[in-house]
């Protein structure tokens, strides 16, 4: 039996699809490996309880100038 051009092109197309699947799988595997160390660690609070409730807003001279120029 003789191979036709159509059979050869179908084989090449399947090979390309297999290659792209492998590349896509490798990319997602690499992303999962990169994220996995982050998921295992516990989160640390960046502020203490006292820092969370302290007053943060201060109306300084440059804030007053901003309000004055923008009429707030």
C-alpha cells in the first residue's frame, strides 16, 4: 500500500499537536512548582495590633495646600 500526501500531512499535524500539548503541560507544571513553596508557609502579620488601630491621617501643610488648591 502506498502512502499519500494526505496521510503524511495528518501525521505531521498530530506530531505538532503532541508537541504543543507537551510544551503546555511543562509550562503549567513549572508554574505549579514555583508556587508550591509559597503555599506551605504561614502568613506573618506585618503590623501589630496597636499599629492597626492607631490614627494614620495627619493633615500636614502639604495636605492643606492640596485641599486649598483643589477646593475640597
